[in-house]
């Protein structure tokens, strides 16, 4: 233990002695680690948000099957599903896209009795009144976008929204909503009465899907009974929805991984080149150490401890810059690899989770780059005879 501690102490002294070389290596390693940490932090946060949205959602989504895609379903099915055993709650909803200029918004139409929970998220304005029509609750993303265009928008005003056919609809903005947990799924949302959404999307008497909550332990029974309705219905359980999320998420992570492999291919030879910086002075030092009794294994272990210290410093610097990239610059550019949006600076808060798992990954990658990049030069220096090394 004493020998290892002395080697670690010597490695720390070398890191300080070769301060300029240390700084260059730390910055280079950090540059290669920053996109990895930032990308993984965004990726993990999106995956967690998606899983959480599924967990708090309905046990089952029922819609019509149109060639493998979900299609509108008749409202008559609501009463039919309600009469089934073990079904706890049935809620129709309409979900679709609407636009404010070029701004894409997610519209959700719900029955009047399902809208009050959104009242807890109102930060400006009021909730809907019973039986009120042509009103909306707007997510903070929409309001921030409008205000960013120089127009002050307040609850009580009439706003114009455009459908996919280019037709303009007017609605009174009742309130602005924003939950404490701002996510990609609620930032640009527009909530309206079900009847308004049906009219807007031309779905009178229809819903895009029916949400079904089932008593615990009876999911299989309800699914089996629903399948007897016919093959033209599409049933999506929580497990299936999570599978869709994992599949789409894995595709984006694969693209990111391929990009990062290219980065690593560049990083290793660059670190190898930088590691020979000041090699002449280092060889003399190694010659003196070997002349005083140090073995080749001691030199290699000393280099290993130096790599550990360099990696720790690099990871710390990379973490600080990655956090700034997310918190200050909102995932500028890199967020497009994981979230679909048209601009380099995302118009919504980019989620990120910096966990201990990322520390382990970053340290492993940093150690790999450092050791692979320096192993050849270190070995050549370590096996050089003391007399030759001190020339």
C-alpha cells in the first residue's frame, strides 16, 4: 500500500510540474467528453420523461386500425367500453396538431369533467367555466413564442390558430398553464373542450382515441374482451407504448453513438501526439528514476496514476461545461440529435439528467483515450536504458 501511495504522490507531483502539458491534455480530453456527457444527459432525461408520461397515463389506448396506424374511433364505443367488467374509467380525447404561424402546437380536447386538473397548473388567468366553448388553456411555450415575436398576449384575449388546411379559428385564451415539471409533452400544449377539438379537426362524433383505466390485475382479461370487438380496433397497452418509446429512443442513440465513434477515432491519435510533448525532459527523468532503482513496472504504474488524475480533472471540467451548455445555452445544436426541432437554439427547456452513471461512463472513456493514446510512448520511455535516457 505504501508503494502505491508513493507512486500516486509522485504522479500528482508530475501533474503539477508539467502544468502546461497537463492543461493542454485536460482541455483536449474535456473537449471530447463534453458532447458525450451532454448528449447522454439529454438522452436519459428524455427517456425518463417519456416513461413517466406513460406511467401516469391510461392503462390502454383504444382506436381504430387504419393500415397499422391509429385512426379516429366513434364516441359510441365509450359507453360500450364503460359497461365492461373491471374497467375503472373511460375517457375519450382528441389529440392533433394546430399552428400559430409556423409554430407547431399539440392540441388536446377533453370532456369537461376531465379538464379541472389543469386548473392546478394555471399561472395566469382562470379555468374553464361549466359549459364554456371556444376557450383554451395554453402552455407556456406558446405564450413565450408569441411574446418573443413582440406581441403581448394575456388571458381574456382572442387568439387565432390555424389548422392543417390553412383555416383560421378564433379562441379566447382563458389561462396559461405551466407545471413544475416542464416537459416536451406539456410545454407547447393547447387544452380545449372535447367538442371544440372535434369541430376543429372535423371529427364530430369521433375521438382520436379512448383512454381506458383498468382495475389492477385485470388488464389481460379486459384486453382479451376488447379483442373480441374485431380486428379493426387498435389496442395499445402501457407495455407496448414503452416499447415504441424504447425503439425510437434507441434509433437516435445509435446515430449519436456512430458520431461519437468518429470522435474517438480522432481523439486517441491526438492524445498520443500530445503525450510526447516534452518527451526529452521526461526521458531524462525516467533515466534518473531507473538509475536509482525504479523498475519498468514502476514507471508504467506511475504513468497509470497520472492518467487517472488527468482523467478525473478532465471529467470535472467536462461536467462543468456540459451543465453550462444545458442550463445556460439550453442544449444549443446538440439537442437536435435527440429532439426534433427546426432551429439550432431550441424554443423549449431542454431536459437533462446528470447522474453518477455519467461519471462512470465519462471516466471510463477518458481513461481509455488516455491509456491507449499514451501506452506506446510510455513503454518506449520505460524500457530505455538509464544511460541512453539521460543523454
